C-alpha cells in the first residue's frame, strides 16, 4: 500500500496506464486488514490456551454478510458492527467456556460436545450481548476522536500534545500494544487512522533530544550506541534510543516527551492520518500517510525533532564517565 502511494505521488500516469494491476496491488495490501478480525480471534484463543479454530469461527461469525438478512428482537443485525472490541470479548468468552466445559465433560464426548456447546452458546451471546456492546464502544470511540482530534479548535492541539508527550510512558510499559484495537476501529470508521501519527511523535521527540546528547557526549561507548540507535529511531524503531540512551540518562527522556508533545500538537492541528491501523513510528510512515499530507507530516516530524533538541539543550544531561 505504501508502494502504491509512492507511485501515485511520483508517477501518477503509471497508475492510469495500468489500473487493473494497481487494483491487484491494493487488494494484496488490504487482504490482511480484511481478515484481521479472524487473525485476532485465532491469536486470542491461542493466548488463552483454547482452540484456535473455534476462535476463528467466533470472529468470522461477527463479520458474516448473512447477518444483514436477519432481524432479531425487532432489530436488524449488522455485520462487523461490533468491530474488534466485539471480537475480543466473544473470543475471550468462548475460550473460557470451552476450557470450563472440557474440564467437566467426559473425554469420550469431548470431541463432539465441547465445540458444539461452545460455538452455539458463544454465538448467541455474541450476537445478543457482545455485538451491541462493541457497537456502542465503537460509537463512543468515534465521537471521542471527532471531538478531540478532528475539531478545528484548540482542543485538538491540546489533545495531540498530551498524547504525543505521554506516549513514551506507554512504550515503557508495553501498554501501547493494547491500542491496536483502537487503531483498527479508527481506521474502519474514518478511513484514516488519525491517532497513530500523533503517538509516533513521542519517538521523534526522543530522536531530537538524543541528537543533542550525541553532539555533546564525550563517552565513546554512548556515542557508539547513539550511532546505531539514531538512524533506526528516525525510521521509527525507538526502543534502542529509549532503553539504551534517554531512559538511563533521565533528562533526555523528559526532553523527548516535550518534543513529542510539540510534534503531536502539530500532527493534530494538520489532522494527518495513515492508511493502515499502525506501523513503525517514524519516517517509514511517509508512504502510508493520507493523500496530500506528506508535507504536513514532515513539518510535524521536524517540529518534534527541533523542540526535542532545544529541550535537551535547556534541560541538559549528565555525561556518564563509563
């Protein structure tokens, strides 16, 4: 999908000349997202020690087009209305039910009864309970994104600054992985994910702050670490800088958060989105930003670098002796 964006930018005539070929490329790129819910169902069941095939069935059920032909309790069912939230809830439920039922049923009946009971009960609960709950959560998320990130007032800038400035704390704990369903739902709702580019600025602010460390440090071991960590950080892999430089030194971490806040504010102001749910958080996102938004994206990245760099100069750091 990034390749298609690049070709559209530098050689739009090529896309017009071979439209069917580029339709195929787009199909290849979007396949993983079309079946992402089933992949999540499989992996969720696997993590819980349950049957991956039942996890796939439960996730696939919520996306079945035939649901649109069914009216239940006076309400017409809608495929995918619960999104990833519903998938996670129903697969957790079905996995727990499967494991519990398997523990009480006779081994001779397990092969037939356990999948039958698990799928039947979980399917009914999914449609009646989890699908509506997931739909409600999606609506809340859409409203929250619209109010906080897509308005044209100062609220979007403040929200972007808060998110960009705090993302490194999420990265420290690994909690950023829990945002994947939210990224997916924002993309499904709006066609672009406006949250991920804002969060990516946390890493860009860190690049700016650590570049000042690289210029000033006399510690050859630290300089060597920075020579390897800065290039990959620029392209979006921030862990080497985070755990190898900014966090151990302390003050560059704070400066990076300040830079991330500046970049996040700019990204929210420009309302930059990407065409996939998530990716690496740096310049590697360039081919994946929305149409006509590359310059705005680069301005926000530059803002994070510059502010992170200046904040690092002002805050300073203690150069390690060893």
